[in-house]
């Protein structure tokens, strides 16, 4: 089967050949001077006109088709470029947010007399047996089991296990985690233990002690697990009812554990001359 464009071209060729044959038969006379000339022109001209119109229409259709194809390709290219621009913008925004967090961490580390290693959170305990996270620093970075992990918002937990390039951190909300703490306002002491989704409990707080919801809880440093004065969280509720001499105190940590991305690991005390040089 011929395409429409091919058929139109063949028709034009046939018509022109026919017209040439007629002219040759006239013996050099023009169609207008020959008796049959007007008849030939009258018969052939409309056909030539129609063939020319069909050829023009076909050419226009093909041009329109190629224009649409080219436009489609341009749209695909522009959409791809737009997607790449959006991705670059998103990456730049994420990098800016990360830089802000890192600057805040480094500013906080400059205020403590400890060697601080910045680490990224790369995972959490998949078994859900422990409230823990995995960071991308380990023995190669001087990290040891028991090292405190903190952020400017408060304490995160302690390093529990160490590999060459990674470490597992037991969070302060895990029931296996404990830290000696006190109420900043009244200096009342107790022990903070993890209570999972409920946050933490502050144990061994005498009923006679002055506590209020909203009181800030800080580390004492007396158990050598954390430096003194680090923020733990705030008292959310307390109960003095029931038997016994201790209050039932619930503490909500200031750290949002589900949003942790970077942390500081305190690996040791800086030498005295470091602070003398500052």
C-alpha cells in the first residue's frame, strides 16, 4: 500500500505526463490555438489543481506531525530539566539544614571541656528489644563503651557496643539505662531510668521534696556516667499518693529521639592547657 503522500506524488506525475503528451500531439500548437486545447485544459486543470491541493495538504499534515513530535520531545526534556532543578533545590535545602545543625553541635561542643566527636545517626535497633540507635563512628574515632552521647537539647544516651566504624547507643528512654540526676530548681536528687514510650521515671525522690510539673532535670555527674549539669528533660507529672516514702515522678526528655540526625559523643576530657589557650 502506498502512503497518501506517495499516491499524491504519483498522480501529479501522471497528470503532467498526460499534459505533455497532449502538447506533443498538438504538433507544436498551443492548447489555446488547437481546437481541442480548451477541452484538454478544462479537463486537466482541475485535476492538476486538486492534486496540487492534496500535495500541499499532505505536506502541511506531515509538517504539523513533525512539529508535534518535536514539541513532545521538548516537553519531555523540559520536564526532566525541571525535575533535576527541583532535586538540586531539595538537596541544597537539606545541606543548609544539616549545616545549621552541625554548627549548633559544634557551638555546643566548644562550651564543654570534653573531646567531642560528631556522628550521624544511621539506624536504630531493628529488633525493638532495646531503645537504641546506630551511629557512624566507632573504635577508629576513639569511641569507647560508656561514652556519653548528647545534643544541645539534652542527653541522648550512652555508647553500649563499639565496632571499628560504628557504635550502638543505648537511649536514655531504655529501661536498662540509668543516670543520677537532680531537679535544677530545688536540687532534689533521684535516679532517671527509661520508661520507653512514657519517657523516663525519676526514682527515689522523697515525698518531702519540692517538685513541680515543668521543673528541669539535670545530671549530677556523681555516677561518672555523664558530666554534671547536662539537661535531661522536664517533670511532666508526679504522684505523692500511696504507700512508701518516694514520689512517682515522670520526666519527658527534651531530645526528640525520632528526629535525631546528628549527635556528639564525649570521648574524654580535654587537657587543661586547651582551656588556658582559649
